[in-house]
């Protein structure tokens, strides 16, 4: 497993993702402290997790092929608060 800082990952994201797709894993550090692991998704890894989320009603499996024009035609969401206010409210709720 290779190591990459958050800054390095940010500056070389495309190259790092290509390496992950090729099978490499990265330990991501922030100020020399391990904060995450970036690794390829293994066969069947998402199936169990998605099945659990679907069973809990959090996600819904797609039905049919996604048509870009249909997707773009969906109504756009609205928010009465700015993004900063929404983030602040979410943090305060914790």
C-alpha cells in the first residue's frame, strides 16, 4: 500500500485514481496522520452494502436504462438557505 497526503492526492487525483483502478491502494494522510484508505472496489463489495441500504429504504435500485435527456428534464431542487447556512445547520444538529 502506498501513502499519499491529502494535498498530493488533490494535486494528482487523476493519476492516483488510474493507479487505484489498476489495483493499487493508498493510505491517505493529513498532517502525517492516517485518515482514510483509497482502494479498488472488489467484486461483490457493493452488492451486499447496496442490498442493505435498499432493505432499509435508503436507496432504490434503478429500473431500466438511464436516459440523459429524461434526467436533465427533472425539476431542479430549490433551497431557501445558502450552502454555507445549510452546512452550518447540519453541523449544529450534531
